[in-house]
């Protein structure tokens, strides 16, 4: 069937090379809504620590429960949907998150909180790989920009955590989380629209698919090089995520202890870090499209290292400025590592998104519980000094193949 016989639908899905901005911006908004729901959980840490008397280790376990479900299931969901795409899994996933946030508002105990958090993690695990695939399909030739628009929504949602604490959870307490059922319902409605476009796009691709040439024999040396490059990406995500986890989950307590701030005052530091991280996420994609993905990945970590090493030793005002700069530079590689992995192994869009973003969640989970236990053991200040060395692992990025070499590998495969 020719493409002319396919009726035009909203969203310009039939343009294979065009960037479908309306879909990307709605998807980015849905990502913001999804991750703002997740942001409620770390935002509740100071509230739960006071009202339930939870230890830092228990707070780390709550973050672990959220993140480990996402990290384990995201690659699984991505692998399955690479073979059998499921457009309507998107609104179904957010429905699970809506049930989780409703349970969180009424949770009477630590175990009930963990159970509610699992539902939110499940919704996130479904949303992220399928959302990344929609961004890829709507990207046209601007994959870096498309992934940035998608990912900046998520980082913006995470940046709302301090505002959620100061404006909703401090005055309303744990029950204030119930307002986010409205946020979840709004996201479900938007995702039904996205799922309709996604379904039509898949139909168009299937109808216009050209016969695939017979697969070439795999080059063992090339396969090993790809595997090594993917391993380096994993280590870089580890360094970035553990540092971000230390700041977003525990710098509030550090600022309260060192600068003698209130909970609301300390949340400003986290808000600035996460907000500027969202800015960095947006800028990273276009910069990678222009200057190369490898270049952005290297600079995002190594240019951050001197600032992270300085942060534990400065005063309240300078630390706020440093956190803003660190957020922009460090998170500029967030969307870029996703695109790099997707181009490293073409045809595995969901799997690579699930692996890179899911791995970030998983590392955040392990980081939360490990750092919480370390703080209980040695204190806040020594822990913050220790994590400041993590960006130096960015030296490993020099082992990554250049963008030109990556393109050669794609052609060879």
C-alpha cells in the first residue's frame, strides 16, 4: 500500500523525517507529571522523619523500594515492547501510580508506605521506556533535542520536590499527597492522546516497512567493542546518579545541620540543584546534536568535578551558587547517554532506554540506602566529602568511541 492511501491524522505521524513537536511537548509534560508524583516521596522524607521517627536507613529503604522496582522492570518492559509495542501501556502505567499516591496519603505505617511506593515504581517502569520510544519516533533527525524535551519534563518534575515540601507537605503533612491523584489523572488523560498517536504511527511504519535484507554475520570484535562501550556508559551513569542521589535525598539535612536552616529554607538548595539540572538536561541534547554526544558526556562530569570537590567547604550563599552550576553541567549528559546507548545498539530503543534510565533509577536506589547507612555510620559531612569525588569517574568517558566511530559501527552492523 502506498503512503498516499493512508489518511492523514493529527500529529503528522506520516512524516518519517519530520520532528513532531506537539507530541514531544505533550510527552514532556506527561513526564513532568509522572516524575512530580515520584518527587512526592523524597519530598516527604523530612515530614516522615519527624512524624514517624524514621531513621536515615529507613528513608533510604523507601527510596530503594521506589527505585528498584523501576530499575529492574524498565529494561524488562523495554525488551518486551521492542518486540511487541504497547501504546496503551502508557496510561495504564500512570493509573498504577495514581493508586500508589492515593495509598501513600493514607499510609499508617512504614510497611504500608513501602507497599504504596511499589505501585508508583511500577507505573514509572512502564512509562519511561515506552515514553522514550515515542520520543524517538517523533524525533525525526533531531534525536538529541527530542530526548532532551522528553527528559527535561522528568527532571522538572523532580525539581518540584522542594516546592511540594514547602507549599503542600509542610502545612498539610502526609495527607497532602492526596492532591497528586489529580496530577496522575491529568497525566492519564494526556497519555491516552499520546497512545492514539503512537498506535497510528506504528500502523504507518508497519504498512510502509521495506523488506529487510538478510542479516549479516556478526563481527565478534565489533560486538566486544560495543559491549565495552555500553559498560563505560553504565559506569558514568553510576557516578552521575550516586552524586545526584546524595544531593537530592540528603543535602536538605546537611544544609539544616551546617547552615542552621528550617526545612523549608533547606529545600531551596535542592530546588535550585534540580531546577538547574532540568535546564542542563534540555541544553545537553541540542549541544550533542551540534558538538557530539561523546564531547558532552565527557564535559558533563569532568567540568563538574572541581565544583563538587569545593562544595562541602563553602558557606551557605556560595554553596547555592555552586549547586546551580553543578546541576546544569552534570545533568547535561542525562538525555545524551540515552541517545548514545540507543545508537550504540540500533533497533533496541526500549531496551536501551530501560537500561540507561532504569539503571539510573537502580543506582539511585542503591545509592539512597548506601548513603543513608553511611550517614548513620560516619555523619553527614564526611559522606558529602566522599561523594564529591564521584564525578572524577568521568575520565572513563575518554574510552567511549567518537560519534564518527559510532556511525561506522552502525553501518557495519
